[in-house]
C-alpha cells in the first residue's frame, strides 16, 4: 500500500513538473499585446574582458527590437556587480548606446542583484516616472516567475518578450525555475 502511495506521489510530481515546464515555455514565448512605457532587461553575465555574454546580448537585442518597433518608450537595464568586476547595468547601457538607443531613453539599475530586487527597483522607478505598463525582457523560462513576482508586488500591467536564444543549459534552467517558482 505504501509503495502505491509513493508511486502515485512520484507520478503526480513528475506530471506536475512536465505540465508546469510546458506552461512556462508557452508563457515565456507569448509576445506583448500592447505598447509599454518601459522594457526591463534582466542582467546576466559580463565576461572577464568586459564583453557581454551571448545570452545578455540576446536580451539587449530583443529590447532594441522592441524600441525600434516603437513597442516601448524607454529601456531599464538592471543587474548587479558581477564577480568579474563589472556593473551589469552600466555595461548593458553602453551596448544599447553603441546600438543607437538614445542615452536619454535608457535607465540603469545597478542594484538588481537578483530577480526580486530587480522587480522591486523597477516598480519604484516606474512609479516615480508614472509608467503604467512594463515588458519584461529575459529568457523564456524566467518570464512566468517574473510576472508572478511583479503581481505579488502589486504591479499588474506586466507582459514579457523573450529573445530567440537557446543553450543546452536552458534545460537545467527550466528545471531550476520549477522550484524557484514555488519557493
């Protein structure tokens, strides 16, 4: 009897993981339906030589695309001080300026050391500038948790846009996000 219960729990857990993983993938690839005041680009690794990781560059390129299509008005780049010694937000802004985004349309948050800090800082900035809607720019598997955290912090007008950039490690990231979503 105990083995049947354990088997049922195991099958239910695996099934929930699979359903959740499909959902976050679907949700992460959903395109924004409306124009937004602000895109928040979540930081990622800046290499030891100061170049941006391909993943971070893909996120920034997605924000450039949104800006050029006039789907967003401004871009907020957020990250922390990486172990490589670079402020992610500052390096991200440099990349955007090099790619013809006016500096006046770029906001920098160098204190977004993790997802929740970035969200809290973004909401403070959005409130101070009277921004009503935001588009999150990050990898597809990250978006569902980002939107959940925005809503938990009483910001409802959040959509997402993800770059078409994939790595083998994304399988691990989907697995990790399952647990991060519920903790």
